């Protein structure tokens, strides 16, 4: 018996590569990922635009400042003297 030449072996390998089943590419997942990222980016842009438009209104700025002051006052009240004692009484 003779051994096949390197050219024949290479041709046989090429045929085997072409006929071997290839795993399917996850194209559906890629498309869903890109669509999801596009929707997320669109939502971020829309929220930023709406926030910019609303906060350009002077009344909305005053309301935002009031909310900010309220939050600051609430946080300061958690560090007020006697707060730990009040928590201890309430938890009993």
C-alpha cells in the first residue's frame, strides 16, 4: 500500500472541513443584546433631555432646591444628639 501524497491529504482535510457541521452562531442573542443596549441608551438620553428641559424652568429649580434642603435636614436629624437614645426606647 502506498501512502497518500501531502496534496491528497490536504484536499481530504479540506473536504472534511467543508462537510463537517458547524455550530450555529448565536445571532439571535447578538441581535437581542444590541437592541437592548440601544433601548437602554435611548432611555438614558430621553431621561437626560427631560431632566434638562424641566430643570431649566425657574419654578422647577426652586422645587429641586426645596427637595434638596429637605433631604439634607432629614439626614442631619439622624445625627442629632439623643437620636441613639430615642432609637433604643423605640426598639424596646
